[in-house]
């Protein structure tokens, strides 16, 4: 587990809870060999996460998503979730 710190309401939280998607990607890339068995191809994962980050940034800045973008990001998220939690999907 990562370092623990108090969150806004005083509950203990893992420092990983506060990482941005870009920071999380950098953590994975730091030693990809640890994550490759779970996440697969490094290049494919990078491309998928970058697409998710791009869509997230559009939403944060008040831009509406097209139906194609919305479907695409849902597919990307589901792809990652199926790799990480295969028994759930």
C-alpha cells in the first residue's frame, strides 16, 4: 500500500487515491514489468489511458462529448476493467 494521509473529512486515505490519471500512468511506466501481467501491452495501455485523459480534460473544461466520444471512452474504461477485474465483467 502507499503512504496514508488524512483526507478532507479526517478519514485515512491511501496517497494513490489522490493521483491524477497522468500521474498514475507515470507510476505504471516507472516499472512496467510489475504491471504488464495485469495490463498487457505497454503501448496499448498508454494509448488507451491517453484517450481517457483527453476525454476527461474535455469534460473538466466544460466541453460536451459527442455520442461517439462517450461510447469510445466507456469502451476504453471497460477494456481496462476487464483486464484488472476479469471475474467482474
